[in-house]
């Protein structure tokens, strides 16, 4: 079993849609969690950290469920510029970051 | 600040050749990482260095060696390149605290023929 697993995608949605991505992790000792965004042929960049109480940054909302070892990312009012691959990242107890395979999102006019 | 600088950007090797990928960061970060990314896949950890003088294996270390030369620099060496090592390689760094974000270099596209 992979340490971090994500919805395979791809997700193709119209502008203005709400879309949700899910991620599960296997290491119950994991301490911190993130969503990264990666544009084609570019390096990943941090989108947002994920906190136990859930957190929001504009149109983006992240949730963490430690009991189920589950993380989610919700994007509201999708924009064309949101088209990218979204990577779930989990920091293990050795402080080594592990990435999911990514979920590709395409927002269409 | 330059952030994380990774060289070269592109490289073509023949099977059996060796090369070293260079990475340097100017943010005084403790931890540094090497990842590879294959088409349609997320990043897989090759090796990491939690602090100067230490290195540890990640998920896919076979065929690679690393050196944490000093706090700034972390190099990745392929002693005898194989076609299976054709990939995009990313170097990254962070402060080493649990909730700190990763800063990435711009990547190296490596092709082994």
C-alpha cells in the first residue's frame, strides 16, 4: 500500500464549479499535512497547510480527519487558472515528506 | 535570495555513464531532499538529509548516492546511469521543523539512452 493515496482523477469541471479532492495516508504517526500545486513541467509549490481544525484560504478549504487518516481539499468557484495537478503531502515521523501521485484538475470555460 | 538552485536543467546520458546533480540553497535550511518524478506520478523521495552531516534513504534510493557537502549543498550522484533513471529530478529544502513548507528547485530533466 502506498503511504499517500489520492483520487486518481482527472477532474474536468466548468468554470464556477465546486470540486473536492481526497487523500488518505497510512502512517498514523504523521505530524503535518499539506496540499501542493504543480503546473505542467514546473516545480511544486505550496498551496496550503492542513490543520486539525480545518482551514480556509479564499476559495480553498482543507480538512483533516486524523481518526480516518484522511485529508481533503475543496475548491469553490473554480477558475481557469486553477487547472493544475494537486499533490497531497504528508510529513512522516522522520520528517521526510511523502507525496501522493497527484490529482489533475482541468477547469474549462 | 536565489532560493534553491539546481543544475543542470537538462542532461542526456548514455547507459553506464555517471553524473552528479548539484543543489544549493541560500535560506540556511537544515533539511534537504532529492525527489524524482515520472510521468503521471507524484514525487518519490530518493534520499534526504535532515541536517548537515547526515543522510538517509527515501523510497527509491537504489542506483543513487548523495553527499551533504555542507549546510548549503546536497548533491545526487548516478554512478552508472540506467534507462529506468530517466526522470525529472527535484531538489528541495526546508527548515526541518514538522510544519515547514518545502522550497523546490526548478528541476532537472534527465534522459538516459
